[in-house]
C-alpha cells in the first residue's frame, strides 16, 4: 500500500446532531459496525443505547470542539467524523432575516468547518480516517425556500472536495452524502403537501428512512470504500437523476 494504511481497527466515531433523526441512525449503525460512538449534540438523546456516549456540543462554537478533542482518549482514537447537525427555515430570500441567515450558516457550514479543523489533524497523525459531511439534494438543486440552507449544503459539497484533495495524501478520505426526503422530525414539521410534492418528484415515489442514509455513511467509512474520496453520494430514491 502506498503511503497510507486503511483503517484496520475500529476507533472512535464522532457524529454531530446525533441525538435525533438521521444522526441517531448513523450513530447506531456505526456502533453496530464496531466503533466507539460519541454523539455530539446541543441536546441529549431521549435514551442512549449500550456502548454509545453523549457529549454536549454546539457545532458552531470552536471552543466546544477544542474541549471535545481535548479528551486525550478521543483525540487518540478518532477515525471517523460525521458532520450531520443541520437546521433550516421556511422562508425565501426576501423574507430571511440576516440573523436567520447567519444562524443557519453557522450551524450547517461553519459547524462542519469547525469539526474538520478539529478532527482532521488527528486523522493525519493516525495516517487514516474518514469524514462524511451530510449535505442534501438541496445542495444541488433549488427550491423556493431557505437560501441559507441551499448555500450551506452546496458549500459542504465543495468543502468536502477541498479537504479530499488536500488531505488524501495522508490517507484521510472526505465525502458528502446528499439525502433526499427522509422521514425525521425535521420533515414531519413540513406540511403534508410539501412532503407529498417531493415524493411525487422522487422516482421511487417514497421518502427515505434514516437507516438508509446511515447505511451509505457506514459504507463510506468502511474499508470497502478505501479508494473513494471527494464524491457526492445521493441517497435520494433517484431525485437527482432527473
Ligand atoms: N430529513 C431530511 O429529509 C433531510 C434531507 C437532506 C438532508 N438532511 C440533513 O440531515 C441532517 C440531519 O437532519 P434530520 O432530518 O435528522 O434533522 P433533526 O432535526 O431530526 O436532527 C438534527 C439534529 O441536529 C442537532 N443540532 C441542531 N443544531 C445543533 C448545533 N448547533 N450543534 C449540535 N447539534 C445541533 C439537533 O439537536 C438534532 O438532534 C441535517 O444536516 C439535515 O440538513 C435531512
């Protein structure tokens, strides 16, 4: 093997926004894959399965990341970072306040920047590791809502490609996953008409389950994906194929 080693031993996986929805499913899958899983979220999960840990973390706060990776056992063991925390609103460009814009960018985009800046140096030191940034189909196409969400999710794709190019030589792989409509409390908050509209535009004519996104993340973190970096992987029932 040239210059880098594949991850041969399961270390720790940090999953942001891991208390609910897609993040929670990713945490469960990575735990089943054998990782020590640290769910990092602003709020704790309702319950914590055996072998899972929770850390309170606001992804937008670099000092909080510094404290998290200041835990020597975690910085020594971390193999995987999943930047999954994300928020959005239902307002268009003319109705989004500057405060809302900054809040969304801070969580979705700067949060992933903070995570990668905190974790990648440890992956480089270990000579291997995988980062998965949870973007969205709405990082690739537009809707009438939420320009900050679209902008931040598109940025995640490009930040992933940048980091893949910059750190590939150290054995660090960075990929983006683009979920379509996934059934979580985020989308349960949307109107039935909105969700029905997306499902009607989805070739598979259904919403996805969090576990289907988790399976894609699990693959990208695994040795099966050892030569895959810098990609956008849609998990969208064919939405982006049209
Ligand atoms: N559900 C979908 O249809 C869908 C589609 C495409 C992309 N996504 C993306 O998937 C990710 C997860 O979405 P979800 O549907 O599971 O949402 P969710 O609302 O169920 O979960 C989001 C989690 O992020 C946490 N969070 C929010 N702000 C945070 C912060 N500042 N620091 C740390 N954690 C924070 C929340 O507490 C929550 O646990 C998001 O990035 C979302 O944009 C979701």
